C-alpha cells in the first residue's frame, strides 16, 4: 500500500522557542521529514525565534545536530543540506520590542503565516499582543499553542480570553499530539466507515472500556514542574479526555472540524462527577538504586500523584451503565498506550460443556497507540484438532507495520501530521476553547476534593502495574485490568 503525499500551500512558519527541547526533538525533525517526503513547497520558510543571540548559520548548525540526533539521518545527507537553507533566525524579546521589526521583514506576502508558540503559557499573551501590534499577524494567520492550557478552569478561561483579544477561534490551534497518532484517527475510521462495529458501539453490547497510558520512566529532571501538575493535570485532563471523547462520541454529521468537536464537547458535558471511592492516586517509591517520586520532585512533603486510576460514567442513552476505566502512571511495568473495548459475553452459551483454555469468552477490540501501532480483535474459535469442541480465544491482528508494509512502518509522527494540518487550515484534530473549559470544569472538583482531603497517594513499586488499591477499583465490579505489557 502506497501512502499519498499531498503538498501543502507555500508557508512561513515561525517557531517561538525554536532553541527549546520540543523544537529540537519533535518540531524541526518532523518538518525535515515532511520536506524529504515532498510535502513542503520549495519556497517555504521556517523562522526560528528565541531570546538567544545567534545568526542563521548558528541556528542551522543547531538544527542539523538536532535532526541527526532525533531524526535518524546522517550528517552528510543531501536532503538535510537543502532543508537547512529554508531556515532563518530572529532574536526576539517576547516581553519587549526587540526583534519584531526584523521578524516582520522576513514574512512574505501571499504565503500562509503560522506561528508556533513552543514556549511557556505565561508568554502566550505577550506573543499574541506583539504579533498583532506589529501587524505581523492578520485575520488569515494561525497560531499553535502547546499544553498545559491552564491549570484549572479559571486560568484556562483567562488564557482563552487573552488569545481571543487578538485572534479568532478559527485561528487558534490547541495542539494535543495524541490526536495526531495514526491509530487515533483510524479509530474514527473503524467506527464511522464500517457497518461492522457501530451497531454494537453502545451499552447494550459493551461491558466496559479501559484506557491505559503507562510509562516506564519517572519524572526525572522535570520533577519540579511535574510536582505542580500531577498525573491528572498532565495526562487525564487532556490526552486521556480526548481518547475518551473519540470512543464515546456520537457520529458527527460530517467529518468537519466543528462537527467533530461539537460531538466531543457533548461527551465531556455528559460526564458524571467522580466519587472519592472511584479514584485511586499513587506515587512510585524508591527501589534499590532508583529514586522514588519524593526524591525526584525534591519535595519531601509532596502529595502529588504520579499515578491515577478512575472509574468514569457518561450520562447519556448510548453509554448508560457502561463504565470507562482510566489509568495512567510513571515507572510502570511497560511503556504502552491502548484503548480496550470489552464486549459483553453472549447472553446464552451453547458450548457450556466445551473445554476452554482459561481465556475469557468476551470479545475485545484493542487499539494500540504505542508501541507497535495497530488494532486487534479477540474472538473465540474452536481449537484445531480432534477430541471434541475446545474453545480458545485468538487475536485477529492488524499491526500497521505488518498490514501496510514498509509504508505502514514509516508513518508520519503526530507532530508532522498536525503541523501540516495547521498549514492546510484544518482544525479537526485540534481542541476548541469550549472543549478545554468543559474538561477543566469536570476535572477541577476532582482535584479540589483531593487537595482538601490531605490524604497522601498510595505507594507503588517501580516496574509494577500501580498501587494495589487500583486493582480493587476493578475487582469490586467483578472486572480486572488488562495486563500492562509492551
């Protein structure tokens, strides 16, 4: 299967914070891969903007080193040499007037103008104000903003209001890289382009849904930042909320940015409050030579969670009675992100006397986001061989790298896809302001109840599946978590 590469319009992309970690690891290597794929026009410009003093050549040298390190190319690559000629640099004072005239002089008429705010949210307002006051951005320009988009409802509203002083909602692209993953988009295709699943996609046939995002690393060098955030702010309020919405949403009338986001918003507004007994928070503890969360955060009194598991209910006709179980954490057994749709068992089994291999009889649709993106559907079949009816559960596997051949193994990174969507002006895979605010309105009471309780998180061992109390969250409902494995 050959993937089609559709070039985008000519553009000027300004990356504020171009010398930062995100730009070096993701944005610039991703743009290089799009250049190699033939998606970038020959005249396109990428303009780095940061506070450090350097010229175009120094910025190109830094970018070259980053792409060699994170983009998997060699120093002598001819494509890399050509790509670097598209790069320019401007020293910018985000809170002052330095560099803005120089930046304006580099912007070309007739090109799409996009501005990537790869900086701390505290600078979003300053950048937006100066882009407007210096007439660098106009009504056709686009801005890309990274999370965290607020730390509660009040700050999210304030940030939305700041950006909307200078830009219309259709110009603001709130990026969540999970939505750029191939498997996440294939989830919509599986649901809405096939008759097979949609009639079964409801509480009548689905017993429950599990969404797991597990990491093997701790908070490490970002402990001081993470300690002001925690797992619920860092993962649940944004990434996992978006996955939940895509699973639970009603079919939109059209694959259109606002139609899709309207349906996601309905899901968020239908979420029931989470009771204290239906949420478990944990902290990884020291183990051998490894530091615990307390040491990594350098805060002996910390009550910030590095793990959270919760049971979520959606109050609407489609999902009444079907719980969604969410869990995410640091220093767990394996690095994996997956969505598991657990169907109900058949209402009557004609194979009561048949032997089974010990596997459950319920069908499962497992959507893997990482690693090895793909899907598999677990079904019951007769085990081959004589000796009567013996049932065994087997997966019908569709690993993209296997099913799609070399093209499937070399799928674009999420950032590559999303940045190209910005240039196209397609907001389908970006969050809208009211989505963000609705998500915080649901999350805030959970966080406030935790902070008011004064309880410490439950300890768990690195390399485990999380606190034992999280197992009880499922066992009370006579269910069990899927094993965390790569």
